[in-house]
């Protein structure tokens, strides 16, 4: 205990003040969460949720949309053999605000959200993607200032009777910043869950919609510094933005960096697009996209939706692969020798298989065709490449995603055949066992009925014995 207290004393007097300073925003620095993109997908069993949400919000009425018949257009795109397309739904404003144009959509928006830029991508017939860019008002966009300005003190945590660990200032601040970022994302995903619940919103683990946040820094320009280059905890580390090899950039989005959080099971996929507000897009003509620089950047990034939707397809493919793998293993772990096998569990697994056949199989078949045409796959998709070369060449993000989609499509089709075969054989064994048990039960029932008949006959004789004797005597 003396060693722990000595360590705490050192942190409290020496290290904590330094770490609180280095992990806080430097003087004059600001980090704005200017926008958050949310994507959800609508498969054959969920497509009605998209039209139902539009109807609930009154978007299907004439004259209330940039594409007033967009629900019908989506249906048309889904019915073709080589369907595909993109629909711009424009900027959605709060229901209590006056429209800027007669066709502008309105909806109840989360508090602190000034508008939503929405679009629909139909990459292939069976899957419709809705991408919504939530634009944050200034106060909400500056929400990270609060956790960054907090001061923390290192404390000891008892892990088990023999182990104590110290929770540092940097760990606590990182947690506080992460909680705020997750809160901002949840404001946006909750709106999608309420009005347009799709594949990601309705997952068994809750809302897992992929999101991408836009972070704009007022001063910081050097985003290529590694963790090892920091002599003490750095404020960029609180955002996980210290440089690593898995950062991406695109020439047409100059000075922007794109990063993806490592995907954890039953956790949403997260991406971050970030850069210095004065340096990003310095090679692009953005004058026509807004009044101030922030609005110009936001307007220019309206067409990032197709790149993010393509990434969401990969997340969706990974979901199907993982879910099918779990279902295969659950079928495989059934104790088929158990006469008391839980039929409810089997019915649940059979239901999962039917859902895969309704959604994952059409998805995989369409996906294989979608990935065959390089030009079509990359249409309006930003060509992000690695910041550094590997063996003299850049890695291209969407080439990796394309390969990942092709592999997933093949895996889904193969796994479905495996599951169907296992389910069929399991059903046959269970049916045979049930029939055998039923036959034994029927035999027992028939034997019991025979003995019951004999018993009734004997009982009848006993009860009628006196009458029979009297009848014989009178005769």
C-alpha cells in the first residue's frame, strides 16, 4: 500500500498537472464536430420501413420534396434486373422553421441539429441505402470543449484482491471525450431509429448504424505525428487521432484525413474525417457552396455520401457473414441425441435461416455483379489512398473494400448452403426421432386402451353379478 500511495503522491504533485495541461486544447484551439453522417440499409424485408417513415413525416405529399415521388422511384429502381441510382432529398429543416424553398422537406429534428442533408443510394436491386448528414449548430458542434477543459486526478482502482491499477489523467480525459462523441452520434442515430429503422438500427444488439463525424480544427495542422513523437499525452490522442498507418487521404479532398475505428463485435462502425479548417479543400473551388468557410466545406462534402454508403455495404456484408457463422455454429452445437431437444430453439434458428435467404442471399448475389464493373463500383466514390506507400505503392481504400465485398459475397453463398444442409439433416433426424417417439407413444396408448377395456369389462361383470345371478335363478 505504501508503494501505491507513493505513486499516487507523485502523480498528484508532478505528473497530473502536466498531463491535464498537455491533454487540454491549446490556447486558441477549437475542435468542431461540424457534421455527422449516419447510414442505414433497407433489404427486402425492411424496405417498407423507408416508405412508412416518409409517410409518417408527410414527405409523400405532393410538393414537399425535391423528388416528390421518391418512394415510387425507389420501388422502380428495386424492380429492375440491373437497377441502380441516386436520389437527392435535399436539406431537411425543423418542422417549426419556415421553408427556404417550396419543396424543402421538414421533420422534427434533434435539439442542436440545424438541418439534415439526405440522399438515397440504390447500388443494386435488393438494397437501398439512406445517408443523412446531420449538421450541428454552433453550440452543439463545440461540445468537445467541455470534456477537454475538465481536470482529472489519478486514482487507484482495485482490480482483484492482489492487483491495483492506476487510472491516469489521460485515460480519464480520453473516456470523457469518447462519451461526448458517442452522445453526439447517438443524437443522430436515434433520429434514424425512430423514423427510418433499417438493417443496422434493428440489429439484435441495438442500433449499430455506421457513422462518420467531421472534425475541423482551428489551429492544429500536423496530423502526421505518431504516438511515439509525443513526450507526454497529447490532446490529439484523446480523439485517437495520433498518426498511424491506417489513415487515408484523397487528392480531391486535399488536407483531409480519414480514419476508421477498429470494429468491435456488437459495436457500431465509426469513421472520422478531419483536418484544419483553413487548409482542407485548399485546392478546390468551394466559393459557391456557402457564405463562410465552414458552410462552404459542409456544402462541398455533400457528395461524400456515396463513398460512405459503399463503406456501409462492407459493414453490412461483415454483419451477414458474422450472423451466418453464429447460426451455423448454433445448428452444429445442437444435441441431436437429446430427446428433450428444445423445439423453440430450433424454430428460432430456422427463422434466422429464412431471414438470411430473404435478405443475405439476394444481397450476396447482387453484390457479386456490383463488384464486377470497376467503373460502376467507383462511380462518384472518392479515391482514398494510404498516406504512406508500402513497397513503393499506395494502398487504395475502396479497392480493399471491393475485394472485401467480393470475398464476403462468396462466403455468404457458401455458408447458406452449409446451414441449409445442416438444418435439413437436423430436421430429418428430429422428425425421425419425433415419429419414433410418437409410434412408441401410440403403442403404449393402444396397450393402455386394451387394458382399460378389459378393466371396464371386468368392472361391468362385478357390478352386474347380482343381477345376473337373479336373472339365472328366475329362469
